[in-house]
C-alpha cells in the first residue's frame, strides 16, 4: 500500500563502538558512519514513524512487526529513539483543554507468528485442512527469504552500491512477497507483478 523509507543519522557513536560499527557497516549495508552519516536525526525519524503509522492505522494502536530474533532489538531501538525526541514533544493536534497529546507507544510484534497464524486462518477460511500447518514449518519458509536477491526493491542508495539484500526497505518488500506467495493461492487471489510478487520473476514460486 505504501512505504516509509529514510536514512537515519544516529549522531555521535557511543564510546568504544566505532570499530564494531565500522566492521558491521563494511560487511552489510555500507552506510556511512558519523561524522559522515547521511539522513535525518533519530528524533525526526521517530516522529515521522509515529505520523506514518497514525495515517495507516487510523486511530488503532500503533503496531509494527519484525522477525522473532529482532523483536527485542527493535523495541530497544524505539525506546532509544523516543528518548532522543525532545522531552516536551507533543502531538500536532490540541485536545479540548488546549494541551498536547504525548507520543503514543509503538507496539512491536513477531512477524513470524503472524505468518504462521495467517496461513492457518486463510486455509481455514477456504475450507482447507490446516492441521498440518506448524510454526516450525512456516518459520522455515519465512526465513528461507526466497526473494533475498531481488533487484529494484531497495532504496536508491543500496541499489547503486549493489547492497540491496541489506536494505531494510528491500527486506520489508520481501516479507510482503513471501506472505503473498504463500497465501494468495489459498484465497484465490491472482498475483500481480510489482504488487504481490516481483515484476521480474515468474509468479509461481510456491512450494507445496
């Protein structure tokens, strides 16, 4: 439906973390490190995430999903980013008392459990037996990351340096493709290139 994608400038690195950060960057995303980092400040990015989620979820709790092993890390990152926001930051709209609303919390949930749960539900909705759908099975399929090396779905920076697989924008799009690849057939949905599946691959990549 839509994507929020931006670079984050983390500011100064914590004392003693420069070498570790450099090693990680060189071997993965290759984003420039402070003082040469590009992008928006953490507080600006966090406020943009809040605004984006509010627009998408229309009054519902602000929920994001991430892989099982990343849940604690993402929660910690959001806590850190929220701390980086101005302490007196408030929402754009006034309430009846003329006061501003505080920043709402962002809830982080396990996308691999969502994948498992939705697969069972979609099969059940179509009257198909779903007893054989196990969490371990759906985890294996999700973590296989079939679309890992897909081109033209990363941000411009990572496309240009040929590091698309490490781009978080690319990762999110690949999650969408994985969900659709594994569930559209159950629901009788014809997969459209560039929406449910890559534009440059055959659509039928599912495994029975």
